C-alpha cells in the first residue's frame, strides 16, 4: 500500500506551468503542412487547425486530436484511467483487456511515446498505464452503449427517440486498422512524481492542477494528446533536513478524522509520496511544489441521516488527503 520516497531528501521547489515552444509543436504535429492559426484573446489559447486535426496550446494545457480519433471516441470516452478515483465510470482495464495489438506491442509503443516526451524535455515515470483498444471490443461497446441509450429513452417515454450518437462521428464497423493504445503518464521532478490529483484551496477557492498526460497512439502515430498542469522547476525554495515518515502521515490522518464526530468507516486504500502544488503568490501560473504524502481515503457511510432512507445514504465515497511531508500539516 505505501510507497516510501526514493531518497530521504526532497527540496521544496519553485515551479511554473511549462511553456511549450509553438514552433516545436508545429514541427512535430504539422511537419510539411500549413494549418490555419487563430488566437483566443479571452483565455490566450493559440489554435491550429487543418482538414484532419486541431492543436490548442494554452499556458496550462495542450490538446491535439486527429480525425481518426473522432471516430473512436464514442466506444471509449465513457471509461477512465485507474488514477481517476472520484469517477464512478468503468476503468479502461475492466473492458479493454487485450495485452498487445497487431501493429505494435505495448513495450514498443511506450518506447515511441517516451521519445516524444524527451523531445519536449518532459520528465515522466518509466512505467505508464497502457490500454490496448481493439476493434472487436470497440464494436461491442458501441453497440451496447447505443442499445442502453435507446432502452433508457423508451423507459423514460421519450418520443421520438433521439440518435444516441448525436454529437459524435461514428463508424458502422471497426477493423484492426482502427486499433490504438491509450497511455496515461505521471510527471516527475527530481525523481519524485508530481501528483495527478487536482484540488481546490478552501480559503481562496483557487484550483491547483495536478499533472496529467494522456496520449492515444495508432499505427499512424499520435492521434490524440492532452497535457494539463505540466510544471517546470524554477528554483529551490527550501531544502528541509528531515521529512515525516509514512507512519507519521497516517497518524496525522487518523488524528484529523478522529476529531470529527462521525460513525463513518474510513479506510486508507493507497499512499503515495509525491510533489503537490501549493500557491505562494497571486500568479496562477506559479506554484511551490511541496513533498507530501497523498492518502486515498475510502469513506463508508454506516448510518443514515435523519429522515433519509438507508439505501440512499449508503455507499462508499473517496477523497484525497495531502499531508505536507515537511510540516506534517494537511494541505487544503
């Protein structure tokens, strides 16, 4: 369950959102092509588009997708990665269980995509969540999703029935030519992973973004990419001599929940040693990366609220608790 830091030392870092060089991205995604450029002055997003793809570049994210990806969205976009602990949707691994695809093995695709990160000077964890999205499973998922939507409409008395695939571009039949991999990566600073979890500072309602990277890779190369909250180190803010242990972090979490009068059952399901972004000024592009213990908590309601039915109130919810590994205080 627990993961100890690789070293006993972890600096507190000054960091900001990574600035991606526009021409570099163009040379990767539009080599030899002339996409149309536009600029959104409201959120300062640079947008490129041609007949078969688009690329959006912001100060905090990059989004890229091709026409090929649009055709495989419907049977795949209702699933989430294993890191999406707050989602009730099915995980990719529950449905797309194939190990390798015909056009390339998962180890080869990881090697290819890792080179892409090197080209952009982004440090990633060596392992990744990788899912092989095969045509037979896509076909089955598309048909099941359409039927489920139609059955729901009939049950609700909706007439005339609307097309379940409205807003999507779809194919009647998927073939191995449509096969692709989806990869999810963790970012790294100084050998320590940066949390993938975003959270809101309660006092200021400011959103602090975790670092996430998703890439879809087919026989044609990258067909979809989404990076969000990628940080770049600016300097060392502090070099603490000691860090609290995982046992101390668990004790802090126990004390925190023990202070709350509740009959809920709380279970720590995972612990990770990570960098967590915290604000230190009013510039939303700049943060300090604090070494922290990230605890995933499963909270099971054991008592119904007054006047509420038990089955409505029962169930397990999840939350993340960040314990500052330097101060031992909760980051919130």
